């Protein structure tokens, strides 16, 4: 990992640059590293199951926010988004 010097153009930024470089922050310092190669990684059965569940949660949340009647009827705490609340409810089995 390479340290980005303070005051440089990339200082304070995070994210990927063209699947070549990843910028990360640790504390007040910014670091650059190689983009991770995940091609050889095989997810476990539990990971696959959790990903399928999350995909279903996203579909549920999208159905809520796309229908104005459902969205207005969906109980959301002040300052929270209906989309994120719907995902959380689905994942916790509150649906």
C-alpha cells in the first residue's frame, strides 16, 4: 500500500479508479493499493444463501418505493428512508 501525501490531489479521496487503483482512508491518512482480484474466490454456501436473501430484500424494498400507496403506508421513523427500512425489515423477518 502506498501512502498519499497530505495536500496532494488524491488526499482524502476514497474509492476505485478504473479497476486499477483503490484509495482507502485509515484515520487521517489516505492510501493507494492495487484493485483486488476476486476471480479465484469461491463464496461459501452460507454466503450464497445470504446474498440470495439480500437480493430478495432489495426486490421487496423496490416494490415498496415504486408504489406510492405502499410507500406512504409503510411505517418509517423520522429521518429514515423507506427503502433502507424495508430492507432491514425483510432481513430481520419482520415482513
